[in-house]
C-alpha cells in the first residue's frame, strides 16, 4: 500500500502535473487567446515546417529500418553485431552534437560550405539542414523495433514462400509484412513523435528564421523567451496532444500485438 | 526499450541450421549455412542499402567531426576542453545526470515493482504515462517544468516558502534530467520482474526469510543487472540532454551552464574548433557508455535467462 502510494506520488508529481500544467497555462487566458496564438502566421508556418520535416524523415527511416532488419534478421554475415551497434549510435549522441556535425559539413566554414555557396545552395539555416538533423536523431527507431521481432520470427515462412516460387518482393509483401505490421507501426509512431518534437539538433541547424526555418519546438522557445507565455504554452499544448495521441496509439498497438501473440501461442499449443 | 543491440547479434545459426537432423561438424555446418543463406533473396540489396544509408547519414558526418579535431594541435585541444568554464559545465552535467539517474534507479525500481506486482485502479493509465518523457517533446517538458518550479509556480511557490529554489539553479537541471530519464529504468526492470518466478520468493519465505531478506537476497540480485542497465541508459541520455534543461537551468556560466549548451554558445561565437573539441569529449564518453550498456545487457540476459 505504501509502495503504491510512493510510486503513484512520484508519477503524479513528475509526469501528470507537468502535463496538466501545459494545458492549464495554454487555456488560462481564455479560448480566444489560445486560438489566436495557434492561428498566428508564424505559428502556422512552424507547424508546416514540422510536418514537412517529419514527412521526409519518417518514410526514409522506415525504408531504412525495413532494409536493415531484413539484412540483419534474415541473414548471417560477419560484422553483424558491429552493424547493429552502429545503427543504435544516434541514440547515444547528444542532439546538440547531431546538429553540430552537419554544421561542420555544410556550414559556411564547413567542408562543403564554399562549394555550396558557389552554387547558391543552402543546407544550414535552411530546410535541408533541418531534415538531415531530424533524420539523424530518429535514425534507429524503426530498425530497433523490427530487428528483434523479425529475428524471433525466423526465416521458415519466407523460405517456404520462396521454395514455392514466390519472388522476393512478393514474399516480402505477402509473408513478411503481415507478420511485422504491428511492430512496424509501433516504430513509425515513436519515430514520428521524436521527429516532430526534436529540439536540440534542429536548434543548431535552423538559424531560427521566423516564418521560414522555425519548427514548432523552436517557435515555442522564441515565444517563451519573449515572455509570451500563453502563446508558448498554446503551441506547446499542440505538441503535448501529439504526445498523448502517440501514447494512446502505442497502447493500442501493444494490446493488439499481445492479442496476436496470445492467439499464436494457443494455436501452436 | 525493446531493441537490445547484443541480442540482435545473437546466434541465429541455430535457426538457419535448424532443418539439419544430424549435428554437422563446425566446418560443414558453416558451408551449409553459406549455401542456405542464398535461399532468401535481397541480401545484397538490403545490406548494401543499410550500409550506404548508415554511412552517408551517420558515420561520415560523425567522422567529419573527428577529423576536424584532428586538425587541432594537442595543446590547443587540451586547452579547449579544460578551460574553467568547460570544467564547470562537466561538473554540472555529469553531477546532475548522476544524481538524476540515481533517483530514477530508486523510484524506477519502486514504480516497476508496483506496476508488475499490484492491482489498483488507474494502473493501466499509470503504466501508459510512464512513457510520457519519450513522447513529450523536450521543449514542452522544459517550459512546463520551468513554469511549475518557478518561484511563483504550482510547486515552486511552496518550495520557495521553505527556502528551496529550484528553477534557474543546478537543482532545476537535476529535476529536468530526472523527468527525462524516468522511463529508462522502469522499462528495463519491468520485463525482468515479470519473468521472476513467484516460487523463488515463496521458497525463501518458507525457509524462514523475512520480507526484507527476500528482497535483498533473492530479488535484488536478479534485478541488479537490469537496474544498472536502466541507470546507465538514463545517465547516457541525461548527459546529452538539451531541450528540457535550458529553460529551467538559468544558464549562468560556471554555475548552471550544461555542456551541450556550451557547445551551442561556442558555435554561435563561430568558435567551431572549440565547439568540436568539447563535442569529441562528449562523444568519447557516450561511446564508453554505449559499450557499458551493451555489456550490461548481455549480463541481464544471462542472469534472467538462467531462471528459465
């Protein structure tokens, strides 16, 4: 009983209260102020930028995750454990450093800086930089969900399909994909949440140009530093809603996955 | 947190060689595996794409940072990474991360225990909420915690009455890092507790062990590897954390300035070499932590695998 109290107290204090605080602050000055804040042109442009970065980064990392999981889970090759560790690497790199490395490559003083300037191309303080930084920080999400799942499922079903004459793509679409769809969805949900919420890496490469290269988290920072707290929390509440939707989807997918596993378990018994 | 790098590398040969009735000698089984792996198509394509994408987006950019520091002279590098302001930022970053990971290890163990062992109303909600720090963008967490712990905030006001200042002090950094690290410990311990057979505790209790003895002698040794893994994961995440910290920290040089912020400050002053030098120190620490996590995860699997 005491332990339950301690655990729930800790969770309430550190998780529930901050979440409630965001919505309270966002709506404190009334619905009108809230609506004005989120329909401000700069806010809308930040929303578009965030959606654009996620719309490019998530599909690319999805394709990568599936390819990496196929190679690692279905085949044996030397250096496999090194490769899996390297895929996880972006998780242990500080987001600030993730931004920094792209500045070192594409910034004005960077390796490709002079060349980019000659050709009138901008990567840093522009959209490509934001997309690159977002891809880097969300890199492992899909792969690390799929690899253990596909390893556990083995290769028998795919081998059977191939022996029966199915082509590689057909095997993938008809056999592998239905088996991994929940894990895949789970990875995509987490990848998307991080892509839309990334702050540190994007802060380094974006240049904070209002209406141009601001994402939602950066817009929140600007509003907050200008003491426009109600507006900052209004935009923050949109991202908090995204977090809640993410948690709800994650919960639903996990339940679905568990039910599928239970059915499989019963069948094999 | 399901992807355990070392597990991924696990011996899959057993599955691939599963069709062979007779246990073949090692050399022979290798050659069988060689031939067998050609059964499924797409190895070259998927591995080639994986390595190309990984190199292009992760390895080459990281390599560029390392090469950049290699152009510095050794004394310059040492001077850049050991100036008083940088040293103060290490002390804060590593100290607050260590404290936050310790608190998370303690409370994370309690939370995981309660979520696995007890039934109570709202349990599923509490379980789902544990992942909030993964899902909530760090900037949102940052301004929420700052508002809460500011001297006029919901939690800051009562604490201020007690003479405790949280926001805009190193204590605030600790609070933000505790928030960020919370799910790591809970999610690494939970699966281990779930597979813990009740018979072990029952046996210990039957043999006359007190409740506390059962915990210290039976449960703790089994949970320790996972606890250390979660602790290290939370610590590794905390030292690199930026978004949730900068709002609440106050960012005073020498007092409440974290190392990632210092990197950004140097960048904004166009001190690319200085920023990169500090980044390389942080990367080295992260790399060692990654190695430690891999080893700890191997230990966790052996420890809990021995129970099955």
